């Protein structure tokens, strides 16, 4: 599995439509998608799932209105349920010796069988591969793309809260899960953090708390306010990373990334994190939340990606669906 900053041919997305996912916010989330596609489409193709031909026509009209080059947009019509492509979509692999692309079709159980209506989306990798005709590996266990992050050199980052959760693969222990990761993603070394942030219904996905930004550097979400419910969890993860090593036994550089404080309403906290960014070929798309730390986080991300442009996109409405930019995207690496 290549690192996310390696060259992409395309990004995969599914157009938002469900008012249950985004109550009274579908139109606003559609605008966020337009901004994402506008920012990224000149640098990599956009593969976009739409539910039917009517939606395809509507979306094409919205994109054209924004002067987005529709020659870079490839529509895929399928009656999918939701937008969380990172978790139900395939993970693409590269055989560098043979210059060959392949995919892994993991199982998807809607984050521990929390949302039975989403189970239809486990078909998405097969739908994609009907067109792409790639070698497809099927490990036969549950794994979401948002639960792992790799440096492309052999090290994988994840959390015990998610991968060891009994609502995923209760028949497997830690060592057995590590073997699946090693055998199916080409990694050799695994770093286990503890837990994820408050409000995260995925049981601790790594893409809200810690991300590789080069082979030896990790951006780590950190909460400075000792009274915040994320403080102790993120402090513990940061301390673990300070003691962690890469696949060669070398220490890693750990850079703190601030949190946007409380984002939510009377119903509770939402999993808002600046770590849920997408690394494109020439741009890094960073979720912002109308908070004073937005610019601080953007500045840190821009500094660690000197060869890319960091672009903030207000994801306040998107995160009401309990995810942000990284959650809705999946990169397709170039061979």
C-alpha cells in the first residue's frame, strides 16, 4: 500500500444525498463536495459515484456551473447508500516491480454493525472492479480504510480501540490481525495507539488522530486544554508516538496538530479534527470548522507539505455526518 502522498491517478468519491446522514444539510454538503472537486480535479481524475442518471445530470450541471472540467470527472452509476468511501471502498496496492495496480476488498460491517442499512455499500469494491478488472485480494475480515495509515515504507499506524474491538473480528487476537495487515498491505511494522476522539462512531479511526506526512514524520492531534474530554486520550497517543520507531528501528518525528475544541450541538460532540485531511498530488485539503485554531492548523499542515498547497474547506456541515474530507475520499495510486 503506497503512502497517500505518492502520486495518484485519481480520487474516488460518492455524491451526498441522504438527509438521515446530513439532517437539513444535504445542500450545504453538496457545496462542500463541489469545493473539494474544484480544488482537486486539475491534479488528479475524479471518480464519482452517483445513484442514478438524474443525479448524474444534476451533479454535472453543478460542476459545470463552477467551470469544473467534466473531462476529468468519471461518473459511476450505482444505487449506493452513503458517502464513506474511505471505509467501504477498496484499498489500492502497487506491485512496483511489475508496475501493476491491484486492490484489497476488505469486509465492511458498518462500524461494528451500527447501521444495518449501510451494509449494501460493501459491494462497492466489486462494482469498481467490474470495470477495472484488477487482481483483487479478499482477506475475509472486517477492516475500514480510515482505521489505518501507512508511510509507504513498511510501517502502519492504527488503534487498539478499533482493530481489537469485538464488534469487528471477535475471532481474531492482536497477533492474528497483525498477520492479516502484513500479508495484505505489504507492511512489516505496526504501531498501535490506544483510543480515538470523542464523538467518533467508528471506534477510534486513526485518520482523526495521527497521520504520516512523510516516511519519518507523523502529525498527531493534541488537545492543550486539560478540561477537554479529548485531553488524556490524545496525550496518551502522543506519548506512545514519542516512543515509537519506524520499520528500521529509528525514532519518528512527531508534530503536534491542534484540535478545534467542541464542535456539535445539544445532541452531543462531533468528531471534528484537522487530522482528517486528504493529501492530493498538488494540494492538501484540510477540514476547518470556523474555529480560531483553523489558521493555526492550516499553517502547520502547510509547513510540513512545502511542495503542496494547503487548502482549508469548511466542513462544519459535513462533520454532522460523523466524518470529514479523508473519510469521504479514497486515493487511487499511479503505477
